[in-house]
C-alpha cells in the first residue's frame, strides 16, 4: 500500500481504494500540492477542527467521495451537500470494500467551519483496513486504552501526533507506539506551526530504543510503500 503525507495529519492511502484522511490543504503551510490535484474515493475525518475537517467538503464535491466521520460531522457534511457516512465509537462500516473502525481519541471537536455553532460530536481515531491495517490516531492525548486498539485491530501502521500543546508529546507518543505494537510508526501533527515544533528524529530514537518498530519520518508530498 502507498501512503502520501500532505503535512500535518493529512494522508492519502492508496490500496484497493484511495482514502484521504483529514485533508487540511488550504492554509496548511506544509501542504506540498494544490488542492485541485487531490482525488480520492473516500474521505475520513477524525474531528471537526479546521486543521482536520479542512477541505473535506470541497474535495468530496469534486471527487464525488463520501465523508466517513462521527454522526454529527456526517450530518454537517450532508448539510453542505455531500454524502456523509455516519458512525460512532466502537463501530465499523464498509465503504467501497474498505473497512473503517472508529476508535476513541481524547480531544475536542467543535466545527470551526460552522463558526462554533455546530458541535462535531466527539473526536475520534480510525482503523482503516485496506491492503494494510492503518491506525490514524487523530488528535489525542495519551490514554492507556490504545493498548486495546493494538490488541483488537493489530495495526501494521500507526500514525501518531507528536506536536504537544494540542495532542500527545513525543514521549507520550513513544509510549503509545510501545503499546500499539505496529511494525511501522509515522509521526504527524508537528512542525506545521510554531507551537507544535518538534524534532521527529528525537521521536524516532526514543521509539526505536523502547520497542521493536520502525519509525518512518515522512516528507510532505513524498510517497512511501508499506
Ligand atoms: Ni484538533
Ligand atoms: Mn489538530
């Protein structure tokens, strides 16, 4: 499976289908491509904040892709004229042959795009089963139930925020990596803006000292194969 990072928490997974996660392109200083060149079959949104919901609605319109998200965000998507596939914690849906399971994240989720007038429900993470099993943690603090996510879904790849301030810091994310036991760990949600500056190499050495997984530091716009 191919994975392309668009900076921040935005990834394109290319397996049997193209799944775009948290497509924050407009206003993302690390976005390596123009919005117009991004196409996908499915969009997954972890929560309502602008740096995650991002350009989901406009890409959904252009690509005719449904937005998979928690019930409240799916309803918001529908209010914007695109298909929303709503779900909630602990459940799974099959979308175009790809399985999306929704898992917990400890964070908040007001929809900035709706001028704070619309609750995005609870924030979430996703486990996406395409050619590989990918866990995208969304924005979250460290919580010990990530162990359970590792045990239940056995992800091959884990995408973890390391930026601190709004999410886990590198030390906490390393603990999460140790508990999840994915073979490949990809750091995200760092160096987009000054408050979340981190050196991903420090995270890499930390993780590789305490557990048996490989940390892959992506570069915006570059595609890796897992
Ligand atoms: Ni957030
Ligand atoms: Mn965020």
